[in-house]
C-alpha cells in the first residue's frame, strides 16, 4: 500500500485504536480518526507527525457523518463497539446498523480495503444481544463489501485493558472476588498483536472475504485468569465461583446505578460461553498465524502494568 494513502479509523482513539494509529503513522500513512467527540481525542495527534493524524467527528449511528468520514479514504478500519447499552447507544444501532453504514459507504467511495473488528463468540443464535448483533454486523459488512476482512479477537490484554485492570482494581477493594462463568475458557491475546493484524489486513496481506479468529498462546478458564491477576498482584483474595442465575441477580442492581455497570445481564450470558478460537478457524487457516504473527504470552506483558495493583505498588516490584 502506498504510504501516502489515507486511512480512516472509526473508534481509533481507544485502547486498540491508538495502537493501530501509532503503527500506521510510523509507517507513513495519513490517518483520520473518526470519533463522536474529537475534542476528547487530542491524545492521538502526537502519535504521528504534524497534521498526519487528525481526529474528526463521526457517529456510526448517523449515515451522513459516516460518509463524510470515509470520503477520500483508501482504507477503512472499524473498531466501534459497546459493552453495554446506554441512551441511544444500542447494540443493534452500533454493531449492526453502524457496520452496515460503514460497509456501504466504503463500497460507494471505492475504498480498497475494509477491516472490521468483531469478537470471538459472535453468533446470530447466541442468547447474548451483544454476540447476536456482532454476528449480524459481520453479515452486513460482507454483504456490502464482500472482500472485507473481519477480525474476532478473544479478550485483549495490555496497558489500559478492560479485563485485567478491572480485576486488579476489584482485588484491591474487596477480599472476595465473585467469578461468573468460572469454567468458561478464554484465549487472551496481546493488544500489540491485534494491532499488527489490523495493519497487515489494511495493507492487503491476508485474503479478504474471511473471518479471522485471534487468540493468544494460552487457553485458561475465567477462574484461572482471575487467579492470574492475584498472582501478578501478590494478593490472596478468596475466589467465589457463581452460577449464572446468581450472576444475573447480582447484575440487576448494578444496572440501576447511574454509572457504567460492573456487570450486566447480557455480559452474564457472554461469560457463560467459551471464548476461544474454533477448530474450524484453525483447520482453515483463519487464525493469528495467517498474519505471520507469533502471539505474545501473558507472562511477557502483565507484569509491566499489573504492579500498580500490588499492596505497595512499584515498591513491591522485583527488579531483575
């Protein structure tokens, strides 16, 4: 891909997006970061040279703003997703209709490559609305842009992640940690590897029209992952495995609070299912290996940021 070309990244100011922006900027691409609040996305500008990375306003629920953000772009990356519904931010509006608007506009304006972020567990038959709308969004993407590349990562870890940092904070606050779906399996993948896969797809280095499933080198249960948090933070909290029914009862009062809920009914449904690369994806070569990436293990990364949740923070770190 010509390094002077323009890449539009929807949701490019977040955890994964900033990693992708940084890689594209280093490679010399011009990057348009499409977000709902450009005034809150100023942190992406220093990731490139002067004027190379530009936040612009766009809302995937608004077709006109999507078209404005895509017009003139050579490559489009969609990272937009929500973990819970609030106000006008509904799963169907964001995951399904937003994906449709982006794919249709990409096709209409002659975009060369479209790369879409989905999630492991996306399934049109899932009891989870999140998973169902993700699967429907994939269908809309491929219907309007058949050569699109869709990536389904498992839990993503790294500085600023939403899983290990959450449990680190909880471990610091509560002596007992409830674990919903304790036996469900996950395959955590490093954010840097995910970003590298997106850049490779944006450069046309993998076959289009396919759904790739991205998982790391380790497969662990939910309970094992929380235990890993305790190991990394030198804590000994009690882990309490809870059945889904109890998890749903816990979720109800959280959803009534005025701030982002700790867990929702829909997330309880998600936690009850495995979140690992499927045998079909492995057999068909639709995994991280297709991108020529050797996935990074958690041992190499977690210690670089989980020390913040130790009792004495950096003073408890062991310096080699």
